């Protein structure tokens, strides 16, 4: 099969599918594989149970504006990260609370954040 149907859909083009808590968190190998599909800057923390990225801005307003954009995206995707806003920086932490770790939806949301703030 050739053409558009043979290419894998990028993470940023997918929708976040809420996790009901009946699936295990992703394993280390899958976390590494999906992390490789994100822009540089994302790190797996908490023993591979969370994703974290920090963006830098010229001032507080820039960081707050970015946080509000991600907040709007989070509501639209029904995926709610922790946002830490400070002067000139925004930290985004993502994980699926119901499973205490990472799901594919966390990587989808991270890719959407990358696209939004690029």
C-alpha cells in the first residue's frame, strides 16, 4: 500500500483518548520509543512515570500566555497536565493519574503542546 494511507499518523494529529484506568502504564521501552517522536526537551521523570518539559520566555506574560494556550488545549482534549508558571518559564508535567504512569495519550498531548508552542 502506498500513499497517504501507508504513513503512520503523527502523535500531534491524534486525539487524546481518556484512560479508564484498566490498562497498565507504558513500559520503559515504549516510553523511550514514543519520547523519540516528540521534539527535544521532553524528559521522562519519576522513574518513567511522567513527562516533563520546560519552555523559556522573555518575561512572565509570555509564559502565562503559553500556559493559557495549553490550558485551552487541555480542556479541548480532556487531558489535564500540571502547569508551573514562573517569570520567563513554563513547566508542563504530564501523566495519566488513573494509572499512575504514562499512556499513549500523554505523548499525544505532549506532541500537541510541541506543535502549539513551536
